[in-house]
């Protein structure tokens, strides 16, 4: 009888236990659900979120692509840009199968002109055009950088160090094949040749032509990847402003040439954008406004997720979209209103949680320090014993500071820091080459006490060959030059 009562009681408690189990599963699923799912749940109980709708539409298209050669969202936009041009003959105009809209509406416009144009002119598929565009730019820039270092250095070991550094960087960047390689290409393609040409005895027509073309390359790189060429421009400006080789009038002339080259590409793309906007205004007046460039505050807000915190939980687009939806459900995805909302959230985090913001910046800066040591490596040690002139150091460190900002303000991912990494490699090659050209091997041999054959008093002592970076205005020289003959002393004092 007792067993029957226990069995009945157990059967009666089963529904309650099942209910508790289901509730537990529900809570666990809610805790581990993705940010996008939580945004969808809120949007079902409140007003529909336009940013979420647009984001889901774009994500759905990108997920359909199988192994695209670049990021899937960019691949979808490129295909739409090709379709828009085939229908209308207007550049930077995309067609998504239903409506016309600006090409690359959530990105920088450069590739949405060049890649479809290459495919059209050379009868290439979209995939081959993408690979040719990025691979060609990277390869040409590496060859230019290698030529610049071979002209800059005379010592065989210096040239060998440059060859190893350039090939290593090329292999590192080659597998990216996206707009991020532009950060690498502009640094390597311009700075070594600029150092060689600016260090010649008398700047000539070749230097003037190079300044114009370098400015045009910087402007184009900024169109393809936002602010990719700013560090290179600052590097050139530092050398031109502070170099004693150039008279004041020549400095102004070369700075003017550089400025003309930099603004040429943005002006051309501004004309293309106006033509596209005119077409949209006449054929589709209700189109959604876009930024026309890669968004900044979207990534800056997500950058606070670098350290575990309750404010920005993960580096996912869904997190930023959810925040915008909670503030303004009617804000379109990656629109000016969308960016302004996240800009306000970033400022709010800085005001309300300054300690957390400070810790995040310190953690990112420490990671950047590791990147610098890894990629500049022996160049940091070489500059201690064989420092270059202060203006060259100022130019390099100004560029490194600028290229590090994206890692500090957003995330220290290597694709975001390709400009910083490339500049660190170029800095390392330049420092090592300058040390070798200034007699570092002889100093190292004396330091490790290698026995050398004694020379007679009448035999002239060998002096280290002067570095082209160390001639007159680019270096203060090292101790070995001071201990050498009068020629080395003259180079050091100049």
C-alpha cells in the first residue's frame, strides 16, 4: 500500500519537474543566444527595426556565396555594381535585382569602380578581376619597394636584408586579398623610393614626377581603403619640411605637387558620385542615404569589446545593430543617423566608464608593442647604436603612430594593422641597412674580440662605406665613424 502511494506521488510530481526542466532550458538558451536573435525578439515585441532588416538582408545574400575571393559582403556588392553598370552605364551604381542603389553602400567606393572596370575592359570574370586587382597592386608595390632599397643601399648584406624583408612581407600580405592589402602596398611602394630620391645630391625632375605620382597613389589608396595612405603622406611631408637639402621655395613646390596628386583621385570619384546621385534622384528619388565611405563609429563602438565587459559583449555587427535598434528603430543600416547614434554611445562610454576605456586602450597598446617588436625586430636594436637623423625618425614614428590608431580605436587585428606592420618592416629594413652601411659588422667583430691581422703603420686604415641614409642630412652617424678617418668624421658631423 505504501509503495502504491509513493508511486502515485511520483507520478503527480512529473508535470512539475518537466515544467522546471523546460524553464531551465529556456533560460539557458536565452543566455547563450546570439545578439542577433535577441535583437529579433525585441523587434517582434516593439517597432520593426530598419537597421536590423537591412542587415539581415545583406547577411542573407552574403551567406549564399561559397568561398568568395574576398569578404562575402564586398563580393555581393561588387556583383551588384557590375549589374548596375551593365544596365545603366553609370559607374558606382548597383542593382540588387529589385532597385538601384549606391555601389558599396557600406564601404569605400574604390574597388566598386576599378574591379568592374577591369572585368569589363579585359573580359574577365569577377573572381579573376578581384585577384588580378589586389594581387597586381601588391606585387607591383613590392617590386618598387625592393628597387628603392637596392638603390638606397650599397652593402650586399643591406640589400640581402631588404630582399628577405620584402619577400617575407609579400608572402604575409598575399593571402589577404582584400582591401586591407592597400595599407601594405602604399607604404612599401612609396617610402623606400622616396628615401632614395630625396637623399640624392640635388632633387631633379625625377623627384618632382615621383612626388606627383606618389600623391596620386596616396589619394587612390584612400579611396580604396579609408585613410590607408595618410601615414605615407605624413612621412613625405616630414622629410620635405625638415630636410635642409631643399630651399624654402622648393619645399613649397614639392608640397604643392604632393597635394595635387593626393586630391586628384578624390575629386574624380566625387564627380562619379555626383553623376550616380543625379541618376538616382531622377529614377529612384526615395533611395536610402548612405555614408559613401567605410563606417568608423560602428567599428569604434565594437572595439570596446576587446576586454570582457558588460557594455559591449562581443565584436559582432549584431551588437552594434542591436544598440542602434534600442535607440532609434527607424535608423537605416550604416546611414549617417546610424553612425551618429553609435558615436553618441562611444562618447557615453568614455564619460561614464573612463577606467574601463583606459584599461582597454592600454591592453591594445601593449598588443601593438608586441607587433612592433616582432616586425621591426633587429631594426629597433640597430637604431640604438646607429641612429638615423631625427627627421627620418620623426617621419617613421609619426607614420607608426597614425597606422596604430585603427588598432587602438577599433581592434588590433593583423588585417587592420597591415599598414602598421608594413611600416614596421620598412623601418626595420632601413635601420638594419643603415647600420650595416655604417660599419656595424666591424664594430661587432671588435666587440666579440675577433682577431684581425695587424696592419703596418703606412697602410691606410679602412673606413666604413658611408650609408646613403647617413649622408649629410639623414643620419647623425655612429661611434665607428667617429673613430675612423677624416672622411667618416666629416660625414658624421654633417
